[in-house]
């Protein structure tokens, strides 16, 4: 399966089954397009390309649109056949039969999302967590519940040494003292069980102060900071309880935290952070919000499309897709220009490693929802992930008794990979997307294996932009 596209002056060809990416010239691009119509099931691509009838057809058709000699055409056809021999073009899919076994291997817990506060000091209109209290299921996690959750993680982590814990809400800083005590307890567990905890925090920023900054820099890895970009965009959806905008009340806090994490010589466990925004129908020009964050000096950015009831005023709709595609392309093009000027920044969805990962195991199996990752509520209930919290039918168990509803886990363990999704098997982006979000599928279609099609369309466009940037960067580095 081949996917081709032209973006920002680059001709990109993707071999879906190997995830190989080729940055080619226009002649090769058109030759591959024509050759793709000649490659048929039951005969290898290299045999097809080397057959006299195919060679003659390719030479004839390509010379009608490009000024190229027959000898040059033959040489190019030979190069394409060699790439097919190497499994880098028109490759077979070697993973479908093994997909189920790879998924079953996701049986050791490695991460938990601790909902330390089902409550919030903000009132964001689009909040998937029901304004922070999960639609009336408010609560604050006690230290005892938090400790038991960490114990549960250790007990079910097997030989895995590196473990992840995210402090989440609502707004976790409403329960900051418990967060700090749990980090302390985690450090004790590290010594006792030879584990390494990586703690992270997701916050709206209102309660960030010097103590939060000092402690997170010392003890925590990635910090996710919720911000929607431009002031008008942010204030329209991210309100205080009184209904006023929150941009001005968080900006100094965010600047202080990010500056402390990025200044040279600062002592900390990690310098990672992300500005994480949401775009809606009110800011379909969202590339400007990402650029606004970058202009403020925030170099690690992310913005996600809202997932909502289709009838709410801020919902994104299918007819918005062309404009949203243009925005992603505009953002990628501007990012590349800024990099060339030495003023680059990162956008989460455009971060792709063409040589080092993720491994094929993760590409086929997906995110590990319910198998490697669980969410823990203030009362100790276990859910497949944070986006299922509040769906009573998805309670998998609790931290005291363990998994009491194995049928919930089995939904994700045995029937949740690239090849169980209704449209993923034949999608060119499958090995870059890993099947998408099970929670979005469930909430939009009632089935984790029926894809959230709107999200798929956006994900494919983001992958195209990310791969264009990767190809451009490599071309630039090779030319230096």
C-alpha cells in the first residue's frame, strides 16, 4: 500500500506496511504513481516492475509528462524494483497474524493516572471531565488511597523498573499537599522495590507558586500546562467560576515555571513541559494560537481538536475539515521557516522519529489502555484510562481488590489493536497512528473498534505534515 502527497515543495511517498518514507523528485513521484497501478496481488512488485511489458508501459507514460530518456527511465525503474526487494516499497504486511500476540504481551502495568482531585477552580466550557468533577462525582483523594494506588502499581508492574504516575484532575493542585506526600512515598518504594518513578503533573496553572515550581523541578518529569493560545481564544472557553477569563491570572505563573525549567544550570529531574491547548469551532484558525504560544517563548506546544457532542455551538464539523487541513499545513510551513531562522519550536503532533521508534510492538498494539495503563479515582476505582472515568460501565475494579471486572480489561487486551479496528487495516497511516484513541471511538460510536472518523482525518493530515517536516530537516542537514 502506497500513499503519496505533495506539501510545501516536497514530494513524499509512504510505504504503509513498512512505514518507510521517501522524499523524491517529481519524476520519481510520478513514476511511483504510475507503477502503483501496475502492481497487482499475486505477483511481487519487483517482478512486476522488471517485466518487459510493465517497463515499456512505465517508460511510455512517464515520457509523456516528463522530458526524460528511455535509459534514465529504465534506471529509475530498477531503483524502484530494488526498493521493493528490500521491503521499502509495495511491501507485504507482516504484522497482522502477530497482532493478537503482541497485544497480549501488554499485560504488565507500567503507568497510572491519579485523579487526586475531582474538582476544579475553573469552569471550562468544553471540559471532558464534566467541569472537573466528572458530572457530579466530586471528591479529593486521601493520602491513604494514593499510597495504596502506588502500592498497586508496584505490585502489578512485574519486572518493569520504570513506572509512570500522572497527577491529574480536575485540578490536582487543589490537593497539592497529598501530591507531595505521594512523591515522597514513591521515593521510599523506589528503594524498597528497586523501581524508578517518573511523576508528572497536568495543571491549569492558577495555583502555581514558588513551592509548586521548586518541587516539580526537583521531583517531576513532564509538566502539562493548559493554555489555548491567544488571549481571546483562551478566555472564551477557559473561564473562572465567576465567568471571567483566566489568561491574565495564569500567564505569569506559566512563564515562571517554564523559565525555571529551561534556564541553564538549573537543578531538576527534567526540563520537560508542554503547553497543551484545545481548539474548537470558535478558533478554526488554531495555527495562530500555536504560534502565539511560541511567540511568548513557549517552545513545547500542543493543541488538540475538541471532542464533543455534535450539537454544541463549539463543536467541530466535517465541513470544517478543509480549513483545518490548511491550518495544519500552514503551521508546518511556518515552523520550518522559523527553524531556518534559528527560532524553531516543537509541536507535539509533528514530533516523529524516523529511525528510533516507536517500536513495532507499540505501533501495532496501541497505547496500552487498561493493560499497561489505568486511571485511579479519589475513591480508588480503576478505569481503563482517564478518558473513561465517569463511565460506570467501564469500572474495571479498585485498588483494594484489583480487577474485579476482567471482562472490561479483556475488551482492550484481546480485541484492541490495528487489525481489530474497522478501518485501520487498510489505512496508509496505521503504523504512525497505532489505531487512534479507544476512548474517542467509544464515546463517538459506542465501540472501541469503530473509529472516530473525524479524528482519523485530522490525524492523517498531522502525520503528513510531520513527515514533510522530517524529510525537510534531513534534506537541510545533509546539505550543510
